[in-house]
C-alpha cells in the first residue's frame, strides 16, 4: 500500500532490484544474472542498476570508482532495504495535498 501511493514505475523497479541485489552474494552478482532473474533485458537492467548507484551516491555521499557490480557492495554496505524505500518517500510538505493547503 505504501508503494502504491509514493512509488512511480521507475522507483518501484529500482526498489525491487535493490532488494534482489542486496540478497545476492556480492562476489557472484552480475547485471547479466540480475536481468535473467527479473526477466528484463540487459540494457534495461543496466540502466536501472546505474540509477540505483546514483541513488546510493545521494544517500551515502560516496562516489563509486566505476559503474561495475563490485561498487554496489561498497556503496550499499550502510544502506538497508528500509532506508532505500524511505529514500523514495517525498517529504510531507512536498505532497500535492499539502502543497494545496500551504498555498491557501
């Protein structure tokens, strides 16, 4: 229900992939394996993976050395699934219903 209200298609996809990647052993994770598991094309999965890395830069302040799979483990070490989900939650004053009330 939470995600129904706050997530768009891209954030839902990113969150789903993040949960799957976090469950992998970092040494065995590849974008190719991920694309096969989630049933998406390699290019679409790679684009989503890069988006997740970008989100992790925002969350952690760490800069990845590359956009390769091993960077995910380093970038996401201090970010759990709940924190990543919360990342997509807009601040309450940014919700349309509150913006209307604030404008009045």
